[in-house]
């Protein structure tokens, strides 16, 4: 078995006039959530072998809290995560089958639909991943990512 951890970024500030969505920082609430996420991952010994992170500021800041709690990680900024839908995310995850525990830090609706797709086989109108939520999915070692392949082993949010 291998594990896929999907982490939605924590709460972000609303955009300032003229500020792009991409550049929104975490709010004070989001910073606290990111710290809580990091502590939960550390306490559950869910330290990833590799991290793929959206380059959006709020996702990077969420990941920074995780790195502070669990130590240095093999982390890669992956532009395709920003605004990705489940098919794009599934293809990205499939390209990292060699990682025993992969963490993806990204956005909705892509992440919550990926959880539904991998767990239940359909992505539909699933809504269920609040900011800073973590879904831990267990997958058969070496298996190709496809609908219904995973078991949801944990779901948590601060």
C-alpha cells in the first residue's frame, strides 16, 4: 500500500483591489489552521516522501507550516495544480507512483472532486473539503490511478 495525502490550503485573505487570486496570503485564521494541520500530520506520523504544491501563495504558506513542524521535505512547486480539475490532478499523482507517501497541496474544487473520484469512482458535485482539510487515501502499491482505486483512511480539518 501507498498513501496519498491531499491538503487544501488554509483560509486566505480576500483579494485586495488589483491583487490577483494567485497572490492572496493566508489570513490570521489560515495561519493558525496551517499550524494545526502541520501538528496533526506530525502527530499522526504522516510525513510525506514527496510534496507537490500549487505555486499560489496561500498553498505555499500552508506548506511552509508543515515544513516547520515535520522538517525538510522533498517539495516541488507544480503549476498545473492551480485551478486543476480531478483528471489533471489524477494524472499528476499517477506520475509520482514511486513515492510511498505523496502530499498534494492545492485547491478546490479539484481536490475534493479527486477525493470523491478516487474513493467512490465519481466526482460529481461533491462538496466536502473545507480550507485546511486533509484527506488520506490508501492505494495499492504501483497501481495506476483510476476511479474507485483508493480507500479513504482519514479525513480531518481544524
